[in-house]
C-alpha cells in the first residue's frame, strides 16, 4: 500500500512541475510543448479553450486503449495523472495569470519551460 501511495504522490508532483513549466514559461511566451499539451496550447490561442479541460478531453481515446491493452493498474495511474495534470493546468493558469512574466525572451522561455517539463517526464 505504501508503494502505491508513493507512486501516486510522485505522479502528482510530476504533474505539478509539468503544469508549472507550461504556465510559467511556455504560455506567456506563446510557445507550445509537444503531444496533446502542445495541440491544446494551439487551440488555447486560436479559440481560447481551457488548456486543462481540452487536454483531458483529447486523452479520452487513449484512456480506452490503455484500459483495454495495458490493464487496470496502468489505467488508474493514467487517469489520475491526466486528471491531475488537467486540473493543475486550469488552476495554475487562473492563479498565475496576473503575475509578471518571468522572461519575455522566447529562447530562454523555451529552454526553462523545456527543462522543467522534460526533466519531469524523464523521472
């Protein structure tokens, strides 16, 4: 049971860092990450869709595949991680929208944002 709790805490920490990297560095500089998060960033700028909600909706087909192919344990972790990431994106975007941008240099923002997001993914 301790192992499972530890895994879910680590997933939550990883989701927090990924959301912070996107909200603090990529979004304010109109940069996009890869995958569904990148697609949702583009949709955010084109149609003002909420990033977290759109990310969650885009992952629904992957949830179904995960459940059918990879089992219940992986499915549960995938659901928890995606919902956590989506909720954190929406919350942090709302909370941090009025803070001063940390850097307006797109190169630095892409490096900082990429480091935060990528280092979290590799863990």
